[in-house]
């Protein structure tokens, strides 16, 4: 229910549940929602009854426009993409968020509670949260996006939702500023309790949990087993999506190497290469959902791969806040390198990759997906066996970059074709925590 833990850290399971080979074999052929139930059960335990969980999950995936939810498409020899963009807002974030919506509703109703949901977005989290939570009783939703730094499609997907419980705010700053505001709100215990704050950023464990499922579905669909693992190339920003792959691997899924694919905002690539995690300033790119410097979920990996030493992570996070950097020790780094590779993809290569896939086989891919495909291509010698790149957004969500690379204007699916005629509603606020608190108090009906 809460995003951030009260001590400022992130929640991590005490241990990884582990599926046996027989369990995995029994997952083969299950419809996606049923597979999701099986994968989620160990995390949910007795807190939600099986049938209720089944209902929540069915509810979650009803709004998808592809029956397989996360279909695979082959793009080359040993190369696939997993299309995760068939949800209502055309980005992979729907896969988790559509689950969070009915889950949160269920828990609040059961506890007879209200909640204020807050989230910072570089574009896609916001619309996914808004679509999942619009009109839901007992919930006020405040979504902060960096003013002028999200695409028109992304902004309109958020600001044209006019339900009374949805509040869009353009913050005069970067995504990291917006994310710092959300952390600031959570770290104010009095405010947190007064509003019963809940978070839906990728630091929310329930999101990571829901994202594990497509690593299972993809490895199973490709017939993976312990001697033929499937690698994943994951366009990475906040490290939530790829951390879910790591979690799935710990749980027994036949995941091979995990390739962290970043754009020129490459803090993770530099960290895996040198051991130093050091923030620079954010560079705007054609894959804006990955234009971040602080990759929040990496903290989870530092903990789980670093010997579960909480004190060490606390000190690393303190150093990051104080000096803008910290060092991962050699032990931690070699542990991380067992599962992860990292590649940085520049803007020209991203664009060429969109063009290449279009001319090779008529596939239109969005710039985020292109970062993943380019990284998998560049590192193909290091990756043995099949590689799946997660296609994190529909090409029509980022039409300018796709048109520039291919000359083709990608079309929005029917359910969004009138997006540019819809009325918009949002407010602008300075990058100032106090102003944001006042705004939330003044705009809450509960
Ligand atoms: C959010 C997002 C990403 C990055 O995912 P993380 O979990 O933050 O690493 C990549 N691509 C798209 C399209 C996104 O919306």
C-alpha cells in the first residue's frame, strides 16, 4: 500500500520464493492472467483469498487490446521483442498499473480507508496510474510531470482524463525534481499520515511483483529450460522493469543475462563499468521515459546482490545525497556482473535502429524499444541463446522520433484516435515542496 518505507528505504522480500522445475512445467500454456495468479501467490500469501486475487487479476488484464497481454514477435535470428504496450496507455507500465488499480481498491474497501496516491512521472507512469485509478472511490490521485519535458501524446493521455479524483500538475523542473518532491512528501510523516499517502512509482513493490510475470511468460513461450536460458534486453530508466527480471530469475524462471540498455543518460552503464555510481545532469533524448539520473530501484539490487547488508545501503544512499556519488565495492560489483550486462545507446544509433527494423521487416518500434534492440544487437557476441527485448512503448506514443527515422507516421490505435481533440486540464506549480503540500490539501475532497 505504501511506496517508500518509513525509514526512507525500499521494501524487498525477506527471501525469494522459488518455483520448482515441476511448478514451471505446470505453468506452460496457462493464459497470462492465470500465470500471473500463480506467480503472485507467494507474495500475497494469505492476505488476499485466492478467488479474490483471481478476480483482481482478471479485472486488471481485461482492458488490454491483445489477448496474450505480452505477445512475442520475432525480429531476427535469435532475437525477439515482447510487446508490452497493448494496455490502455500504450506503455508497459499498464501491465503493473492495471493490476494496482483493482488491488488498491480491494484493500481500501476491505479496510474502509481512503488514500491519496501520489506519483512523479517522466511521462508513462502518470498516464498508466491515471487510467488505472480514474473514478475509483476513496482515492485522490496527484501526478507530477516535468513541465514541457513529456511528449504531447504523453501529456494529453494524462491531462484529458477529467474525473474529479484525478489531479495533474506540471512541475517547473526535471523528472528528478518531481521524484524528489514525491520522496519529500513521503518523508514528512505527519503529512503522510494525514493524507494516508500511497505511491505508485516504480519503487512500489507491487509493481515490480506484477512485472515479474512477463519474464515467466516469455521464457516459457520460447521453451527455455535450465540449459537454454533466455536473455533479456531491457530499456532501463528507474531499474524497476529489469529488477523484475532479476526477481523472476531468483524465483526460478529460466532467465539468462539481463542487459541494462540505457540512452545517453548512462549512470548504470558507468556504474557497472567502473563501480562508481555518480549522478550527472539529465540530458533530454528521444526516449524521454529513460531520461533520469537517479535510478531508484537500483537500491534494491545493491541490497539483494550486496549481501543484504542494509547498513551498507544506507551509507551508500547517504553518500549519494551528500556528494552525488558512491562506490559499489568489488564484491557487490562482481555479484551484479554475474546477472547483468550494460550498454549505452546514443541518439543516432537509436534512430538508425528504428529505421533498420522498419526497412528489414516492416516493424515499427518506438525509441525506447529501439534502445533495447540496439543494445542487444551490439552485445550479441556476449549473449548466447535467444534474446528478448522488452518493447516498452507503442510507436505511436513517440511519433516524432519514429517518423524522423522511417518517414512513416505511426497511427494511434482506435481507442485513442481522438486524443488531440479532447479537453485538457492541469495546473502548474513551482519546484517547491511546501507549495505542493498546500495544493494537495486544497484539492482533496476526502
Ligand atoms: C518507464 C519506461 C521505461 C523505463 O522503465 P524502468 O522500470 O524505469 O527502468 C522504459 N521505456 C518506457 C516506454 C517507459 O515508459
